């Protein structure tokens, strides 16, 4: 891989951190909270750091292989790159859903499911919220990746 592509991959987790850190107030209100956040820098920075770490993992184990696969199949247009970013941005939500299903099955088998039930609407809105966050972070990350690593090269579409 050339230096531009490596730089583009390297910048993605930082972009995820910055966008999540700056967008935290939106996430705070999407989660049903209202009023002033008690200590604005602490939860926002923690959220940014957590999403940055997840962004690093998604970049290493999802975006790099996806880039190699997509590059073999033709030019990387901005729309294809953003589409891949949206899909990759939702992979953590899929992992959370798989984990939730696993623990739900364990509680059903153990007969303790009634102690762990959440209202269905809360579960659905929670997954929708995570999906929106993942889609936005994935799209922005893919856009920055495309700008830094792809635009103006022979692999751009």
C-alpha cells in the first residue's frame, strides 16, 4: 500500500474520536437525557475514546480487508467508499446484537429471562440509535479516508 492509503487508514480512528467527541451532546439527547450534562468533558471524552478504539478495530479488521477487496473489483468511487463505511460503521451494532442474543438465550435456558427483560420499544430504539451513530461515523470516516487516500489517484472512480 502506498503512503497516502496508509495515512488515510491511520487518520480514521482519530476522525472517529473527534466526531464522536464533538457529537456527544447529540448522542446525549438521543439517549433520552435532558438538561445540562453534569461534567461535559468527562463523558464526551470517554465516549470519543471508546468510539475511537472501536474505530481502530473496525479499521484494522474491517476497512483494510474491504479496501483490498473493493480495489480488486474496480475503481473506488466516493459513493462506493461511503457505502462501505456505513456498512462497516454498523458492524459493532451487529456484534452487540449477537452478544445480546447469546445472553438472552442463556437467560431463557437458565429460566432467568424475566429478571432481564427490557421494554421492546426501548430495545428497538436503542438499536436504532446505535445504528444511526454507526452509520454517521462510518460515512464520515469513509469520506475522510477517500479524500486523503483515494481522491485524485488512479484507483478513484
